[in-house]
C-alpha cells in the first residue's frame, strides 16, 4: 500500500511528532507507516485522514499486487 502522509504533513506544516500526537500514536508508528513498513489499522487510517481534513482514499492507495 502506498501512502501520501509525508506530502500531506508538509502541506499542513506538521512534524511527525505533531501528527503522532493528533492521532494518538508514537512518532515511530508514523515513521513506519510513511516508509511503508507498517499498514495502519482502519481506525488509525481514518484518524490520519481526518487530521488532514480529507478521505482515506486521498491518503492511502492500494498498489497492484497488494
């Protein structure tokens, strides 16, 4: 799964720590998601999308073969 968290964070001028605080996870979790090493649960994906004021589909994209 591909994600656009890093791009959205920069657009919203949020650090990894800021985003982590907003969605109630550790900074390491945000790092792992951004690098594609961890796919978030659906509730977490929704909280991340809501923190950017957008839909989950605008943050996460399923790649072919996933």
